[in-house]
C-alpha cells in the first residue's frame, strides 16, 4: 500500500520553538506556560475541580502500574554519537500507510469537556496546527463529525469502545460515520470492557458517563440508529429524556464483558482501512493480532487506569516489537512525559508514540493554546534530543536499541 501524502504541517521545525521563545522574550513577551513538563501536572490540578482532577489523575488500585510506566524510562540512557550530525534529523515517517510529519500522535482520551469547555474541538484543532494525528475517543463530548471538522487538514483516527455483539448495529453505525467523516484508521481498545477499580473516582462518587449531560456519550446521543432504537424502546427522544438516553448508551458502550478474537472478523467486514488493537501487553497477544489480520497494536496499559499490578508499558515494548514489528505497526502508549521519553520508546521498537495525559494538562491549563504549547515543547525537545545525540532520522536504521544503554533503577 503506497503511503498517502503528509498532512499540513507547521512552517518551522520543532526545535525553532525554542529560538522563537527567546526572540519573543527580547520584546518583553515571556512564555505563559512553563516548558518544564514536570510542572504541567500541578498546573492542570490547580485549574480543575476535584472531580475532574480526580478523574484525570486517578489510576486503578494503588497506582503501582502508573508508577511503573513512568519509572521504566529511567532504566534506559541514550548513548550520543559525536561529530556525525551535519543537519537536523529527519522526523518524517510512514505509519499505517500514511506519511506523517512525526512519529507522534495524540492518544484517545474521553470526556474532554470536563477539563476545558472547548474539549475535543480545542485538542483536534491543536493537533492539526502542530501536524500530528488526533485520535478521537468513543467517549467524546463532541460528535464524530464536529471533531473531524475541527481537525481539518490534519489526520484523524477513530478509537472504538466496542459494544457487545447484541448491539452490532450501533458498532456499524459508528464505523460508517467515522469513515464518512474522514477518519482513516480504527483503534479498538481491548482493555476496557468495564471501568477499572479506581479509588479516587469511587471516593468522589464521580462517574462522568452517568451524569445526565452530553459528557462522554455524545457519539451515542447523536447516532441515528441509537436515536431510532431509543424512541422504539422508550417512546422518547434524547431531548425528551436525556437521563434515560445517557444511561442506555453508557451500558451499550461499556458492556462489562470482553469480545473474542473471532469477533474481529466483524470489524474487518465493516471497516475499510487499518485496524489497530490498543491495550496489548504480551507477545502472545501481539502474535494473535498478526494472525487475525490486524495492521497494528498499541503496547499500552491504559496509563495505569484499568488494571493495577501489571508491567510498565515500556517494560513490554521491546519484546513485542521484536516479535511482531516486521509484520504490523507497533505503537506505544502510557507514561510519556518528555521528548526524551519519545526517543527511548522509538528506540525500543515503537513506530509511533501516543501522547496522553500531558496534552490534557495543556488543555486544562489553557485550551487549544495549552495543547499547542505542550505539543510544540515535546516535539522540540524530541527533535533536539535526536540532534544532540547524533541520530539522523527516526527510521530504525538510525533510531534503534543500539542508541540505548541499560541503566537500572536498582
């Protein structure tokens, strides 16, 4: 499959964001948001309500998995090469048959309007502006179609929380809508048929999907098949009885029981494009993804939000990439907090890296502008890290396990 053209991209290379910042300072214009990525989390906390912050920061159980996600990066150090780099590195790559400006994308994250009033619209616009793909979560506050419009000129991917087989008609409707709106790849989350055991959300008594509003359920409320079935079952429209509609869709989108590998054949019949399984953590499951005809896997533990006590994503990445990286595209998710982290994940075999919580921190801090700052800062640090290390491109022949050395925590 030939690679499609690169989407619209920024006029300047990512590292030039640093130079522009210094030039602005000479005019008395200082950055409104820090470049220190370790401080974004605290700024986001200050901007959010207790419920919203708890939902964003909370993890399954005691947070052991989340801690492992972050600490795993400290087990590796970059080995720089000197007197080899004559120009800035080439960051372009091909992912799922599409040419991308960078091997970086925004992860699917739901309920974004609880973090900022502009929610998914702000994030999708920022993604298009910065030249990175935007992955729309099924648990969106904004419809498939409106987010696609906001991401005009960019690359749109669609993430599916997969209804049970008895509700296949809803799955088909969502896929048709996504394809018609221009989403090019389907990411199927396979670790969230039920919500994780999250202490903070339970302490707050807060589940955004059960509140009688459009947060997290808009794809269902705007779906013509769901609207028709709601009228047939209850004799009311979404507007007539929003609470009933929300409860109905919440049960459909999070059915409580997992699909089977054999069910993937249904998705393949109804989606014309690449299908990627998000939530893969073992070599065995990655090999099954190949056997069942998937085009990609996302090595992910859902940022530690779904199951406690499992390995950090980075700890499982290399083995999975070595096993299946030549047969499908391997994505990485869970734990990225800096441009240096992006380099390490790519070196260990990822073809594309998802940015998750950090861009939501930016959204909480200052909407679209906040997301753009986070992306520009991460991409700039990513490019400069490669440049300083003498790494010529993001291709495997230049960026691979050989540029890392083991540096265990203990």
